[in-house]
């Protein structure tokens, strides 16, 4: 592992990726376009699907690998295998109900963790310790070891009713380090669909689920609090339309459809874009993903292609008007 970001000839920008289940394919298109435009990402963060893509971006850059590999890695995911019901889930008729009752989730989530363990392992990344910024890096100065990570993954801690930012908050759990794939699995554990990740701590077992429950788009994560001008921008990527564009109105009928729509609304946080300030909106890439559910694990190749293309187009359009000096001048609370 090189230990140095491949920033020669690149412009730095931190990156925060929103969660959105299967719709996260749109994130890949956006990141690819930003990379091709000449940006490198010293720090990346994400929730749920955003955590999956962020982990791969951090791993590729840490290994000195080109980000054009990102699309190939994500396309190798078999989304149908996300539905891994485990032993009880295979029982006819009652299996799904028993799995939910016994394990607090329909599916194990093991496939995702195994996939990431393999993909990141090939890049020399197993735990967050493998993604520490090296001594002497501008972002490492004065930072505690856990804060030097190139990757931050958010999870919702149901036991403590708080957002956990991993690895930043690992000391609060009495944990020195953690496999990145396990943290991402927790961040993507959509309640009731996937089993929570149970994390042992000195005070008992913590229950971690989808980071999107508490912060699906933590774009402020890397903002400076010292009043100094930013070193470089923070770009956010969201899986929704740019405000004030109205979202598509879908007909929702029946208890199952209402339940899925409620969960989809909660995790994708569609309405918050209309409440954000101008400074957040102008540093955010908005990727239209209407018509796709976060749990559409049977998504076909045409839809994944459309999502990827939507992400690329959104990032390319964003860059035509992006003005970092102007953004800094307009926004007192500076990112970076």
C-alpha cells in the first residue's frame, strides 16, 4: 500500500456520499465524473450505500489505484444476493417471519460484508488502521489517531440512541480498531430488512443499523470549526433532485406498499433538500433517481445503467457552475 494519495496533477476535495440502497449506483457515476474532471479525495464519508462507495474510493486511492476501477467493482455486485435469508429464512411459508423474529432482520447481510472484505483486501485494506493518514499530512496535524482516517462511516446506534461516526467514535465503545467491511455492513443494515450488527463493548452489546436513520447526508462532517479558510472544498452527492425541482409523485396503496414507502422516505430523507441552506446546496451534486426503490434488489442492467449515467450527468453539470473562491466568500462556515 502506497500510504500517499495519488494527487499529482489533481485538485483535492473531501467527499460525502448520501445513502440510498440500490440507488447508490448513481453515486458511482458522479464520483467517476469528478475523478475524470481532475479531483482526488483526501477524505471520504458516507452512510449506507454511500458508505459502500466511500470505502471503495478510499481503498482504491490508498492503494494508488485509478478510480476508473470503481465502476467495474460495483458492477460485479450481485444485488440479488443481498437477500441472504440464512437458515430459518429458507423455511417455506414461515421462514421470513421466523428470521425477522429471531434475528431482527429478514436477511443476514453477510454477502455484502464478504464482498467488501475481498474487494478491500485486494487493495491492502482490512481495518480502519489501514486508512490512516500518514504523519506529516496536513490533515493529520494535531489529530488523535482515530481522527486521521481517510474514511468515515456513519451508523445509527439504537442502544445509545446516537449517531456513531466510525472510526472517530470507536474509543467511546472501548474499541481500538474495526474491520472496514463490518462497519459498512452496519451502515447499510436497513432496519427489518437486514440484521443489525451487534458490537461488543465494555458496557454491553451495542446495536448498529443503517446510518441513514440519523444522518443520511452528513455533508458537514469535514467542516472546519476553527474559523480558518478551507484547505479545499467538500463535495456532497445526494440521490435526489435539486431543489426546488419537485419530486415525482408515486401512488402508494396497500399496507406493504405503505410500509416500504415509509422506510424509503425515512432512509432517503427526500424532503430535507428543500430545507437546506444555499451554501449546502451549492456544494452538492444532486443525482435524480426517481422510480427506483432503495430495496429493489432485482434491479436490471438497464436501470443500473440509467442510474450510473444520471450520476455522471449530474456531476458534469455541477462542475460547469462550481466556483470555490466564490463559495468561500459567500459562506462563512467553511468546509475542509
